[in-house]
């Protein structure tokens, strides 16, 4: 379905919800998993978040926004997911981070914001590793994943 989708299809949260629903039913009875899928379309990020992973936006003014605030705890494979929509404009110099629960849970909002600010002093490819190292130092509780998109 995603391979056949055109850019307009990605702008509809109902489509993201349908795609996540198919994944949820396909994994039912197996291991459960958090899930975040995003697409970059021109000057915005659109997608869906399922479970306790987090999506953060570090704005050009230095503020930090949790884009997945209000996301449910039900994971793919539970047949009870509550997909959370993500649809936000982006500007040059902003960053979006997708962090699994093991990567964000041990970190405070302040620490996450501080890590984003390091983007000016390190190579952009090194920032995800900084998140993982910091989460590990603060007692990560689960597997860790950090993916960042720079605008």
C-alpha cells in the first residue's frame, strides 16, 4: 500500500492509521513493538506513532516540542493500538528525533534539550550516538534507538 501511495496519500492521517492497523493485526500473537513512521514532504513531517516511543522537534529558536505527546501505550501486535498523528511544519535548522523508550526514558526534557544544543559543536551524524550514550549512562531500561532528521 505504501509503495503505491502518492504524496497526497501521506498527508492523510486516516491512511497512516490504516497502515498501522494492518501492521498491528499482522503482528498479533507475536512480540509486541513500538512503531514510528514518518515521511518528509516538502517543508513538513507527517506520520504516525504507536506505543511509547517519542518524537521530538528541536526548533530553530532552541525550544523543544514533544510531537508524540498523548501517544498511547498499546504496541503493535496488541490489536488495541491508538495511532497518534504527527503532522508538523519544519523550518531550516530544525531537527526531528525519533527515540525508542530505552533512549528517552532515562533522560529529562532538560537533558534532551541540552543534547540537541550540542548539534553546533559536533558532526550531525554523531548526535544520535550522543543520545544513546547519555541514556546508557543514566540507566536505560530497554533497547535503544535514535534516528534524527535535519532540515
